[in-house]
C-alpha cells in the first residue's frame, strides 16, 4: 500500500516548499493490508510530527483517486502527477495542527469543491499582447513592484529602488522558461507580468500573474491569463496541467482565474507560509483537455 505521489519521489515526511507544510508518505507490505496497521502508523506519525517539528502547521498527502483515509479531503487535483508513464489525477488530503484531536476520531464530511465554468465576460484577448521581458523594462516594472497594495499577496516585498529589481529581472525573469510581459494593445510598455513556472512534476506548471494597480478591474489580467493558457500548452512539451494557488482573502485574483477559464478544485488549508503566517489557498487548474479560452 502506498500513498502514491506522497511516497514516490518525496519520501517520508518531506518538507514542502513552505516551512509550514510537510508531505506525508507511507508504504506497507501487502500481508498487512486491510488490518489498520497503516492507519495506526499515520495517526502516530502525525501526532509526532506536530510535536517535534517547530512551526509545523499542515501535513499533506497526495493520493490516487482509489485511496481513502480519515484526513480531511481538500480537492481533486486533475492531471497533477506523472507516475510510471501516465499522468494521474490525485486527491489531496490534510491534517492541521489544530485538528489533531479529531482528524482520526470520526470520519470527515466530504467537501464538494465548486466547479467553475469557462466564463468569458472580460476584456477580449485582442486588447493585450504578451512578449518576453527586456532589461529596459525595469522602470515600467517599478509601477507594480514598488506598490504595497500589489505586493500584499505576492511573495516579495515592495521594491524601494530599481537596482534589486534589475538584478531580479536579469537573474530570474530573463532566464525563466516562460515569463511574459503584459502589454496593452498598440503599446510596448509592460503593465504587468504572467508566468508559468516548472514544478517537481513535469506534467504541470504553476501560473502567476501581477498587474499594475492602475489597470485593475478592467479585464486586463483575465485577458492576459487567457492568452497565456493558449500559448503555454502549445509551447511547453509534455505540459498537461496549469495550476494557480490564490489566497482565500484575495477575491479579485480568484475572479481573474475563474473568468479566464480555470476550474476551482478546492481549498488547501494552511498550505502556504506567507509573510508571517500559514495561509489557506484556493487551488485552480486548467488541463490540456479543457477547451481553450477564445
């Protein structure tokens, strides 16, 4: 018995990308299947991890769709892992530090993540273009990179000068496999950025987008994400899934993802350590078999 991707390639209790979260994995000889040995082991492991690992908020397991246990089910992640020649859907389950007394004492109520249709009520795609960044774009980038309101839900703090931003542009943005400037039609000056970053699983990429505040609420970000989805699946070999993690307290960014055609899969509890505390994140996805936005 294995917790598929949580075991394959991650090992037992391996720290995730953020310090508040670990991945849980386990394996057991077949002679002991169906005897609750694995369940008892997972219970003991979870209690031990929260007691021994400082700052731990969240234990997460990604498992094949055929597997069940008494963690809280958070979402079905479509085409999220490549295992033995096939791209698989996985469920994500979690147990948080605050739920240790109850996470195995009774079955959890299954959640029913909202499925979002492919809405099109935003600026037409023709109103924006995407292009690669250049070093000369640094001054334009300062319009959003220095804005505390823009940076509030981003991993970075507002930039105070162009020197560190220029270093980021040179060392991170330009070598990035898929990082594009968002430009309004007929203009070359960037008003934002959209990227699809590689992940540990070759079949999926992580979507990110940012936009200068002067252009919020005008459909620009939605149009840029739509155009990015059309381009990235055509340009990146083997890509099956683009996913976006959006803070639960950032409804504007959630609307961008939904209007662009991404599907809301569920809420991942205490998934991400952001500026001093563990945050719940909404998981969105767009997979290669979804109809591309017009």
